[in-house]
C-alpha cells in the first residue's frame, strides 16, 4: 500500500493524469491534483477523489509552462514522495509551418516542467529516504511520426531526463522511469480525430480505427486505468531495481 506517501501529478484534472491520480489514491497515496486553471470543479474533483479512496487529495493550481510555478507546485505540496510528470500538449504541423510559440510551449510544458519539478522534489525524496519519479513520455519518446516535431523532441527528451535522474539517484532508494503509452482515448487524442477525419476524407470512426490506431497493432486504445496501474507498479517493491528505463503500454506499437 502507498499509505502515507504523497504523490504530485502534474496536469491531472483530465485524461491520463487524472487516471494516474485515481489509481495512486486507490493504492492509498495522498494525491495532489494540478492544472493551470483554478475552478471550483478542480477543487471538487480533488475532494471527490479524497472521499472515494479515504485519502487526502488537494488541488494546487500551477502553470507548467512557467519554471517558477513548477517549483512552487512542489513547495506548496510540502512533500513529494511520488512525482508524476504528466502535463502535456500537442500541436501538429510540418516543421516549416510550425509556429515558434507552439514549439516553445510544448518544450516548456512537456519537457522543461519535469526538469523543474524533479529539481524541487529530489531534496524532499532524499529527506524522506524514498522516492519515485514517473515521467509520462509516449511511444513518440521512442519512435517518430511526421508533423509532431516539438512533441517528439520533448518526449525523446523526457526519456533522456528520466535516465539521467536514475543515474544521479542510483545509490539511493529513489527510482526514475518513463512510461511510454501508445494511443489512449483522452481529450488530447479526441481533439485530433475531426482533423484527421477531414484530412483523409473519412468518418470519425474510420479515422480512429484506420489512421490513429494504424500503428497500434492491438487496434485498441490503451486506457488511463492501465497507465495508472503501471505507475502504481513502479511505486511497488517489485520495481525497486527498475530505474532509468521505459515501460511501453502501446499495444505493440514499438515492436513493429
Ligand atoms: P489531456 O489533454 O487529457 O490532459 C493534459 C493535462 O495537462 C490536462 O489535465 C491539462 O489541464 C494539463 N495541462 C495542459 N497544459 C498545462 C499547463 N500549462 N500547466 C498545467 N497543466 C497543464 O491529455 P492526455 O492525453 O491525458 O495527456 C497526458 C500526458 O500523456 C501528456 O504528457 C501526453 O503527451 C501523454 N500521452 C498521451 C497519449 C494519448 O494517447 N492520450 C499517448 C502518449 C502520451
């Protein structure tokens, strides 16, 4: 059980981050939910998770595109035994048309935020004598596709960052790994369906099956519960010697 552990999950008011937060809470961890918004629903969501699993669940607003706010998130949490760097955005365009602001935002949110939160969290993990860094990378942290230059650069980057953190903590009871999901049906992916359907002149259902899941041999989306369960596994004693590596949850994508 993760009872007594405090988990901070960045970008966790929706999608994979929310699924990971729910599974960590189910395993007994106290959780900090985060996004850049500060709505009543955000705080209600934390209260609901806390109530459902009998753990302390808080919502802390912080914009992961801002280095000082990344560090402030960890400071406000007060302790961080489990750090899940999940916040991420996507933009699809050929390199020569890729807006510089989008490149900068993707690198900041999908990659640099993890550098800042990790730098702030490691001293707390060392003080506690235990820690887990789980970075939500992607199959696109291991392979590429056209038109996703910033996302793929950031995801390959976070895989490299995970390995470096693992080496810097290798002699301590701290591990750092990256989970590499294939396609998971979340708002981030749903938002790509209409454009994909339009581009290939297909229905949205055909776009899902023939285009989006084209590279996922299982032809099924992974679920947020599976990504959450993999995170819980990385926090279990069975994973004490698993560090500096990637775990793919991609229906065979990277085996192709
Ligand atoms: P999502 O859009 O549902 O969730 C993204 C989360 O990040 C949201 O909670 C959002 O509020 C938050 N966020 C965005 N910008 C932020 C900012 N500036 N500061 C703080 N929080 C911010 O998307 P998702 O599919 O759940 O993606 C979560 C992570 O999983 C991302 O890193 C994504 O790259 C990765 N991933 C997703 C898939 C997939 O198929 N869905 C596959 C591989 C990897």
